[in-house]
């Protein structure tokens, strides 16, 4: 394998020493600003763009914790001015509403737990944005993600973990296919610099975002209250909380307010017979019920996932990999076998906190094999939807 050069995509447009037309997606944060500056340092012709993702930006988070605010747009513009590159704001609010916000609400309505950041990367940054960039004659889209694109001796493009595993963001990029990777540029992925060193670099460059806090939470939920956001869109409907035997142990105001593995906020009036904590085991939007039980009942031994997306050629049979089940989670050994539009995964050891709607991303060493959306899990041989 041959690592791509920092600042150069490993696609047909990219190659050592070639000057590229690069569209830098600038969120208004420090990572995307430094990534854009490094692309300029690499000799590319860079244009900055900030994505306006809300028709009413004040409905999104204000302050420094979001990534879609009026303040972020201004911060991105100031960074582009300092770097010395052209800057534009592109309105993708309607596409974002349809593909990310409405998808998020619909998934919770069906009792699933989606990852909106992963969906945004798939549908917005590397679909809508990339397609528009290519149509305008750009060679690549540059972002501040911590991941690495590698070109093999055969000319294929692969997505790999960041050089600094502590900052790796390949999980939320696992939806990218080889065509998209051929036009993706991640200038921070090859660096082992700490976040403080990235901030120090931003300060040396005169970027005012050097000390801006990292974004957290879901950008389109203005106050960070996910349950309140869902209740506002899905309404409140009282339902039962049941134990594993189907006995009523409490009530709730909406099944959408729960996630698999949740322990806190269950508001069950009396403890379990053994005195141990209870966790959410299942969510049924059809009956508006939530089932709770002991921690060991969360052990998942296998799952079925749908809509696989492969970062290169799809596997042709069963294989051994490691899997990551959440953005900041660790890896676990698995066996996986694709079957058309589904993926069957078995775990070497039981895992917990696995919910339909989440993404599972497969790795072969540091290489991202692909991702899929969890549709159903199996616990002790019994399927749980």
C-alpha cells in the first residue's frame, strides 16, 4: 500500500505535484480552517465554502457548540480571509432538512436510533456538496475530518483510520464509496499532532478560531434537548413500561424518548425483584411500549444490517473483521457475510448497547471495509427488532 501525500486526494484528479482545484468545506471550526490552510500550503487552488443548513439559522444552536449557526458562518468567512482564499455560502438547507432532519425524526418514530452526523456526511458533504463541486470543475472536496485516503498499487482508493487513533473519525465516513474517496481530501488525517498542537498551528496562522470549543451534540437541536425536540415533532402519547415477562412496571409519555441500553430517566416506581438496575431492552412504536430488564439481557451475539455501503470492492463471502458500533466506541472482533442488500454479523464476544438504526462499520486493520445500518439484533438466540 502507498499512502497518499498530505493534502492530495488519491483519486484520478490527484497525484503528487499536481495543482488541484479544491473546495474546502469550512464549518467555522478550527479543524476545517487548518485543513483549508494546509491544502493551500500543498499548492492547490482552494475555495472555501460554508454550508447553510437551516432556513432559519437561529433555530439551530447558537454560540460555539454547534456547526450550523450564524456565528459559524462568520467564523468561517474570517478564516478564509486570513488564509487568503475566495469564500462562499451555499444554501443546502432544504436538502439537509429532507435527508438528515426528517430522516432522524422518521427513524425515532420507528423505534430506531440513527446517527445524523453519519447521514450528513453521506447525503450532504459527500453527495450534494461533492456532486455540485465536480459539476463546477473542482477536483476534490477538503474537510477537517481525521481520516486517511490511501491509494493501492493497483490504483484503488481506500479509507483508513487517522494516524492519531485518538482523534480518528473514520466511523462517520464509513458511508463513502470509492468514487467519493477519489475526490476526498483530509489534510489532518496524516498528522499525529494533538488537538492542542492543531490549535497552536491555527494561532500561528492568525486564525481566530484557534481557541473555539469543539462542536458537540446534534447541530439541529438548538438547546441540546433531544427528547424535547422529538416530542415537539412526534407528540406525546402515554404508554406502558414492561418487564421481560410483560408485566407493567411504569408508564412513559412517548416511546421515542428512549434508546436501547438506557438506564437513567426510566421513572419506574419500584425496583426490580433482585434490586439491580434495569435497562431499556426493546422499544415498540406500534404498541407504544418500552421493555426493560437486567444488564445481561442486553448482550447481543449477532445482528443483521441493511443498506451496506462499501469503501471499495464489496466482500464476496464471509470474513473476519473488527467492528465499531458507535462514533467513539472501541473495536470488537466479528465475522461478517454480505448477502445482497443485507449483512450478517456475528460477535466473538457478546456486546451491549447495540440498537437498530445505528451504523456498524467494519475494519480490516486500519482499513474501513464498509458500513451498514443495523436492522435487528439477536440476544441469546432470540431476535429483537
